[in-house]
């Protein structure tokens, strides 16, 4: 064991306890250390806890971790490389439970690299007549879980899947995916319910699907996820950003996501009822401070957009959203699913309260063209859009709209406050659907069309305007 690791010590250095550690966390190779590492981890139940220090890199065929265990890697070159053909997770908890009692508590992963060697594994294996995806990290039925300073590298499918959890803290986590493969479900962090109290700070990297997903009832139709704080997400050309899913009755509530930056390909954020018409169950969701750049779209997934909102949502806040130098005419917010054939326009979407507070659109070239930045094709109770600026190059054509309604759009009350636009044809293009009341206050428009609100086939019961400058408040929609 070595002088510093006496027999019975709860702190064990892997190199002093029989592990060869002659692998490389980036390229693999070396001696198979699975049995040596697992034998050390299996001491935890009898000792009441274990702190395993990885002072090198181990080639493994997969390990499992017990309650009251900390695995600490001294630096990013220390950790684990999954041997080719293992076709399983690099690490999982010893007593997995999708339901019921959580037997594994107080697990911490600190530092280091966990490399699944994606091109050395298959996408899924068949067990008991069912397909099971090959996931890099699996934790089912855990309480008081901590991950700090960890790199998950080359995931075959999900980088991590967690279900049936309580009190999870993840800090400074990197998802490194040099082995990107199109349409291979290479998600980042994916959470099933039931779960409560999740804190994620400073996650960065790339995924080949959803970078981060909260899906409370994806596996059972009833589980909830509540009380979530995600602060600091850095996307590096991720195919997809953050997806919030509710399949049937499972509720996602009291969720705050803030400080998101970087680049994305297909979408930034998706609130998804999973199955059209089922509605989902979303409570209070807040997105605060988003500044994402667009990279080349990946149309294998979807046409590009920043936010798309679906399902039954009680209240949603989008605050301080930046859309700078768009590379194409993608929308900023879709309420409902605006498919060209209208077959999924509403998707059972009903948003009781939508607040967009702080929207900054700045263009230096005419890539966005006729874009409608906020599209409504479903039902919204109260919709408030305030503190908006749209700055387009001076002297160009006045095109596009801030808000467009079509399909099954229905808005009870639409409030527009403190809006400054330049170079747009109108603020609201009301093509179809019904709006109860439109209230416009403190609106300044320059180099715009003849009217700020253009009416087409839709109806509005009443329009109120106060301190509106630059164009007539209401006019006909000439293009139908």
C-alpha cells in the first residue's frame, strides 16, 4: 500500500495499491486495470467510505462506484480510458434504481478525464430482448452527488444519464467530443426524473445532439423534476443546445437557466411536449442572459431556431436575449411548431404567461432579410414584450417583422413596451388567429413601413397606442 496509504486508510492512491496506471486518457493503451481499480472501490462498503486518488491513467472495461466514495483525479491527464469493445459505461453506481429507494449516497467525482472511446464501442447492445444505449456515465438512484472539474470525452451516446436523484451539484464540467458522428445520439448531460435540487455551474463543450436535457417523465410518463439552477453554459458548435421535455404528466418546475453563450447549429433551446398533442406539464421556467452565435445549421435535426416553445406552460420568462449578426433568417422564438404544412402548428401548446424582457437584435449585414423574429402559432394568455431594440444597417430596405402570428395563433393580451426598431417593415404582422387586446407604449420606429401593426386575415378586438413615433399604429397587410 505504501507508507502514505496504511492498511485500513480511507484515502488510497491507486498507484500504491496495485494499479499499473500506464494508459493515456486521450489515446488509451496500457494494462487492463479494471480488476485492480474495482477491488479498491469495493472496499468502500466495509470501510464506511473511501477516497480513491487516481494519480495516473487507467485502462478499464468499466467500473462501478459505491455510496460514500470520492474518486479524485490529480489532473486532467489522470482518469480512465474505456477499452474498445467494452460496450458499456466508463462508470456507474453500484446499486442502480430507476424507481424507489436511492441506496447510493455521497458520491463525488473530482477532476480528471473519463474517456468512453466512442469509436471503439457500439451504439447499443441488446439485453433481455431490449436495446440499451451505450452511455458514458450512468447514475440511477443517487443522493448527494457531486461532480467537479471533470472532463467527459468521446461519449458513444449520452455523456451522462441520471435518473431518480436528489441533491446533485456539478461544477466546471467539460464535454469533449473530437469523435463527433452525425445522428448518433451523442448528447451531453441528460436527466430523467424523479429529481429535485440540481445545480450546474460552468459546463462547456460540444455534443452531437442535446447538450443538456431535462426530461422528467421521458422513461415513465409521471416523474417530476423541480428546483433547478443552471448557471454558465458554453456551447462549442453544439448540434443542439438545451432541451426541456415533458412527455405526459411529469412536471418540470422552478427552473432557472442563465448565462448561456457560444455557438450552436440547429437550435438553442427547445421546450418540447415530446409527443404532439399530449401537452406536457411545465411550471415556471426562466432563461436569463443568452448570447449565442449561429454556426452552419445541421438540417439532419431541424431547421434552425433559437427558442421553440411547446406544450402546456404556466409561465415563461426570457430575459436579456442577444441576437447579434444573424447568419440567416432563423427565428428567435417560436410559440408552437411553425411547420409549413401546418400539421403541427399548435402541438397542444398553451402558454399562460410569456414575458420577453430585454431583446437585443443587431445586424451589420442583410442576412436575416424578411425574418419574423417572434412567431406565434399557438395559444398565449398574456404576452409581454418589452425593452426591445432592433438595429439594422441604415439605408437598407424595410423588411420583416418583430412579431408574426399565423396558424392557430390566439393571444388574449399583447403588451409592447419600450420598443426601438430600425429597418423593419412592421412590429406586428397579424396574418391569422385572434388577439384580444394590443397595447403599445413608448415605441420608436425609424426606416420602417407605413404602419407598425399590419392586419391580414386575423382579428384584433382592440388596439391602444401611447407615445408611438415613426409610423401609423395600424395598417393593412398588403402581402396577404
